[in-house]
C-alpha cells in the first residue's frame, strides 16, 4: 500500500515530465501570487506519502500545513464522508438542523479546555474565520473595541486577521486596516537580549505586555488578548507557561478575555488534543479557542468554542454563515476525532517529537548553522543561522534545504519572520521507517548545502 512506502524518485528530474506540464498549465491559469515552490503534482496520497503524476513518492512533512495529522485519505474518514454524501451534502444550519453539527458541537464542548462548566461551539470554514469570529464574540461579551496580538503572530488573510498578523508581507498594499488592533512583544526566548537569563526574560516580556496599556490602549477598552500557544508561521515558538500564567492573571484583573488561536496547534499536533491542555494542566485556561486545520482531515472546517455566558452574549445575525458546519465536514471531523482518541495519536505525537528533537540536537553538535531547536510534541522547529553568536538568520540556506530535500523525496516547509526555520508537521501516522528515511534525507541536504563533502546525498540517504 502507498501509505507503507518510503520516499522514492524515479524520474531523472523533479518535477518529472508530466508534473512539469501541469505546473506549466498552473502558471498560465492561476494568479502567480498564489505561489508554489514545490515540484509536486499529486496523483494520490495515503498516510504520510504522496505519489505524483510521474510515479515519484514524496514523504510529506508539511501535511497540508498542519491539516493532515491523521494522514492523507484515512480510509475510515473516506468511508464516513462517502456515507454522509449518500444522505445529503449540505443544509445551512440557520435553516435546517442536521445531527452531525450538533454531535460535533457536543464533542468539542466535552474536550476543549476552555474555562467554564457549560460550553458551546459553532463552526466556520477556515482558521482566519475562526479567529475573526472569536474576536467578534469577545467584543460582544465585553462591549469593548480593542484587541492585543503579538509579534510573530499569524492569524489569517481576511481584512481583520491581516491586521492581527505580524508579518506584513501577507498584507502588502491592503490597507487601510481596522482600528483597535495593538501588538505586544511575544516571548521569543532564543532571541532575547544577549546575556539575559531566561527567568529575567519572562519578566521582561510580561512588563512589555503591560506597557501596551500605556502605549496602545487602556486596559478597560481591551476586549481580548489573542495568542497562539505555539506560534506557527512565527517560527514554531512555544509560549512559556509562566508567561501564559501572567497574561491570564493580567486579563482577569482587567476583565479581558484570553483567546487561544489553536488553528495549527490543535488536534494532537503538540502531544495533547489541544496545546492549551498543557495550560489547563498548569492551572490556566483560555476563555475562547479558535481552531481549524486538522479538525476534519482535509475537509474545510473550523470551530469556535467558549463557555455559555460568552457565546450567549452574541446577538442573532452576528455569527453564522452558509457553509459553516457543512454536513460532509462534520462527518469527517467526528470520525477524525474518534480515530485520534482511539489510536492515541497525542501519545504518538510525543513519541515522534522526542525522536525528531533528539536527532536535531545531535545535528546541533555537528553543524554550527543550527541555532535552536524547539517545539511541543510533534510540532517541532529547527532554526538555522549564519553565526551562532550574532544569530543572523540563514534564510537563503533554508530555501536551498527545502529545494534539495524535495529533489530527494522529502517535503518540508519554512517558517519564522525571516524564513529561517524548518517546521516539522508530518502526519502522526508516519511510520518509524518513514521518519528515519526523512531524517536521513534532511541531514544529507544539510551536509550538501553547507558544503560538507565527505559523502554525497545519495550515499547518506541510501
């Protein structure tokens, strides 16, 4: 079966001739702003393996950018979607009730680690929609106009979420932007001031956050603080739990809601069903969770979960939408969560993460272009630098690594504000043999791209 295969390139060049032809058609038919730097045209995919139209097998460490935690085309999810498709595709939930929506809301209410006993959930289509709706709910509940977000944040490409997103390459030329979005400094501990101890750094970032009430918006006008438990596009940077505790305390002091953007970190990716389960274990909970990506194994769906008093503060007509909670998506999500719980993919995520982190730390001892390794569970980032003392980002090197790995059957993606981090987002159903094959290709690419000539790529990856 394809899901059991290892990466294998059979064409003389990548892309092969058939893939190159489709990519050429793409270049003519699709806006070039929707850029793709990968030489892959999918024919079929299973588990952690993609087969392209030329018969090459690629090991997928991107997973649709965190969408495929249970892998490509899980047979049970395929069966669930087929069964639902035989009944009905769609019924707008504002018009008719379908039980899949209700069952999924009940399930998320029972497992989401948001503050409160009685919870309610509803559904939208994308991570950006989930984040934007979470903000709408917070404003409805608090009757306040402003929000605070963070450096390094990525929340989406709608007008509001472009404003919330830190990296303005995602929003170039799109202003004017909505007012009332203010930014604090995220605790990027690897890049803290030289010589500053970690505990002092936490204190520093807390104080910088509190300064936003003086420099940006008085606390009494702030509806919510929106934070990723582990920044995705920002460079796979975990929010230190002591900092999270402090932010929670500050929010409680001023009547501000704490929103966790779990779009990328949810659904077993970090070693828990939600990354905020780690918060709950430490005695801290968000008021609202916005989540998406791996919620439905590739079918578009996102969710917003909060306690009842928050949800019930929203007036009719403010939330909802035509496709939110589509019947096919709900069927896929219910089966996806069932599989995650039954097969204990959270534990598998921790197991995978330990193996990846251990290998990355071995590489740190061998290659001085690696500056930092970090993550939670199977959500791991490795940061490349030109010099460990100056920490100058090695963005060009990472670009070469991504292309070199793709030529040998491994798909990886960069991250970070400078594009110098490679993220690990492989499906959690990846086999040990596939994981080892990918690690060998990765190290071979490092050696080649930094001009280590002891062995060729083929020698190491054989």
